[in-house]
C-alpha cells in the first residue's frame, strides 16, 4: 500500500514538473519574441483597457498609409500630365512660329504643310501617352487612347479626322471671305459635344458627361485633376494644326485667302496653347498642394508611430532581464527533473 502511494506521489511530482517546464518554456518563448520584436507577445492581454487606444492609433496609421500610397501614385500621374502638356505646347510652337514667319513675309512654301502634319502626328502620340496603363487625357474612360490618328478611320463615324476636316474644306477657300467662312465651319466641327470632333477625332469621355477624374487626398479634401483631350485647349490647337496639315496654303490662288487662312490657324493654335498652359499651371498648383498634404501626412505618421510604439513596445531592459530569469528557472527545472529521474531505491540498498 505504501509502495502504491509512493508511486502515485512520484507520478504526480513528475507531471507537475513537466507542467512547470512547459509553462516556463512558453513564457521563455514569449519573452524571446518580445526581445527580438520589441513588442508585447500577447498584445491585447498585456495592454488590457489600453487595447482600444492601441487599435485606434493603428487605424489612424492605416488610413495615413493609404493616403500616402494613393497620393504618391497621384503625384506621379500629375507629373506625367504636366510633362505631356509641356511637350505638346513645344511641338506646336515651332509650327506657330513658321506660320507667323510665312504670313509676315508673304512667302508660304509647301514645307509648312509638312511641318504641321509632323507636329500633328507628334502631338497625337504625346496626348495618347499612358501612366501605369491608364491614358492621361481620356477622362474617366482611361482604358482607351483619347485621340484617333489623323489618317485612321474611326469606327464610330466611319471617317478619319482628316476626312472630317476635308469634308468641310472641300476645294479650299476662293477668297478671304470664303476662308473666314470655312474657318468658322471648322470651328463648329471641332466644338466638343456639338460637332463631329467627338465622333471622329476623340475617343475619351464625352463633353456631355460631367464626371471628371477626382482624387481624395485627405480626410476632407478632394481635387479634380482630369484634363481631357476634348477640352478647348486641345480642340483649338488641333483645329489650327489640321487647317495647315490638310491644305497647302502655298497653292491658294488668292493671297488674301491664304493670309486669312494662316491668321485663323495661328489664332486657333495660339489660343489652344494658352489654354493648355493654363491646364498645365493648374496641374502644377495641384501638385504643390498635394506635396503639402503629403508632408503633413508624414508628420502625422511620425506622431502616431511614436504613440503606437509608446503603447505597444516593451521595455527592452525589462524584457531582457525577464528572459534571463526565465532561462535560469528553466535550466534549474531541467536540472531537478534530471536528478529526480535518476533516483533509484537500489542506490540506497
């Protein structure tokens, strides 16, 4: 009977020793994680009532990180749009200067038409640029290139932009009054929303759709940053270039008609370039505002990160001390268990 009781006591002692070792091992593992990560191993049990505060701070950090990511992407898009508008204006400026020089000297050559055609093709290519797979100037329909190549038929209208222009110009102006009338008719054709421009030349979001690309850059602030290739700056510039690319002014029989035609083309190109400069300036101002907001977010993130660390971080010295103590306790438990396992009645016979 005594032997049985001793056996049970030995078994219970052995089980208690194993439970103690298991508990120490778990606590040692948690202490090791705290030393390596600097955070509480069981965050919310340790924080208790302060868990709600920790969750609120983490939520604010997540929102700021979301704004940081989306605003960074928007900043790169605005920069790409600014660069494209600047390149478009530079491409048109050479034709404007050539047209002014030709009109002033009264000596128009066929090279003006070739220059206008080359600039037109270049500007269409620039306007069709994309950023991370999205067209810059197509509005909310950013999955498509905004401008139809000048000599490619648009399926919606069944005609190319050149054919659209040729249908209005016909055989060309016979005199100055005729040149003015045809120029007015072209202005009506290029008018977004009412002319043929949006069926033959433009493939993005129609002018009749009021929605523009918008971005929320802060909790209570949004900006409309959508420049579209059917805005007046684009339509006027493309109209002026088309007037010169579709006709050879040097072949006009009436010099007065040629001068009137050049004047209207230059007027349209200058007006378009001026409006594109305004759009570029607006993008620049939005970029500056975005930079300010991003700097504010960076400051807020630092503050919230500091607050989060103050709540969630462990004292490194306390954690290291606790780790050492647990290691010592565990080693002692292993030593005691080892000695007990080696005890035998035979050693005392």
